[in-house]
């Protein structure tokens, strides 16, 4: 679990680094511009990291399923070799289904280019197209289905098995089992919920105002909340916070 948490922290750091510094610079500057190369770099970085994080959350749900439902098989099913291979596979799969199609897609941009957004987000960049990009939008929906919907339903299936198994055990063990999953469930709801509202909700039509708010929540607030969510569920942190301060 802590191995996957380290990877999640690294992904959140990458997302914040790709978005927040430029956002702060534009906030303090009157000349808010970005080069085409920097825009592409920011776009593909966020796509790769956020897409891989979606698979990572599904993998963390499977890790919890094995730990709770098949504890005796955990050292075999989730060995270090398996964890390393699955982590490498996540990055490779997302690079293949997100970055390679994105680079290969051609789109003619209108000039001058004015993005009504705080970052180079996919839906906002699509608004700059001077041609029919129906094929690009279909490809985006297909990749979102593979990289968002399928992992989300895998998470639901994993927790369905966990709940079914936990309800059969003693109440004290049941509470302990559920407590190990609360942080992950919270992160899953925030991450998948904001992403689905962004790409499959009303903002996907595209409402710039709503899209910007959802992007701020998905790419700025969520990466900042994840460490706090997991920290507050740590027993040592809780005991330290409850400990009275010495004068």
C-alpha cells in the first residue's frame, strides 16, 4: 500500500508542477502567454500523469481486495516484482493509448490563439480548431472510456467484493477493514468524479466557465488534498494531534 502511495504522491507532484507554477505566473503578470511547445508539454504531461493515476487508483483497489479478501495469498499475489511490473505497465499503457494518438492527431489552429482557460487543457485546446475535429473528439471519448470508465468500474467491483467479504466477519475486524479503505474511497470519489464531470458532463459541450472550475478542482485542488486525506487517516498523526501541547 505504501509503495503505491509513494507513486500517487509522485503523480500529484508532477500534476501540480505542470499546472500551478504557470498559473501563478499568469496571475501575477499582465502578459499571459505560453508558447506552442510549452502548451503541448503541459497538455501531454497532465494527460499522461492523470491517466496513469486513474489506473493506479484501480490497482490500489485491487491491492485492498487482496489484502482483505485473500490475506494468505497477499505476499504472492502482490509481491515486489508484481508491483514493479504493474507500475511499469501502467505508464507504458497510458503512453500508448494517450500520448501516441495525441501526437499523431493533426489539428489546424486558428490565429490568433486565445485560450479562455488557466492551462492547456484538452477541451479548451479543441476550441482553437479551425476545422472539423469530430474524429479527434471520438478518439478522446474512446480513450476516456478505456482510461476512466473501465478503471472506475473495476474499483466498484473490487469494493463490492470487499464489502461482501467484510460483512461476514466480526464487527471489530469489520471496522478495522473498512478503516483501511476510507482514505482510498475518498480519493477515488474526488478523482473519478471530477474527471467524469469534466469530460462527460455539461462542460464537455463546452462550457468554458464550468470547465475551468472543474479543471482547477481536478488538477490543482485534488493533488493537494490527497496527502492530507491519507495523513489524517494515519494513527500516529491522529495520536499526535490529540496529544495535549506542553507549555
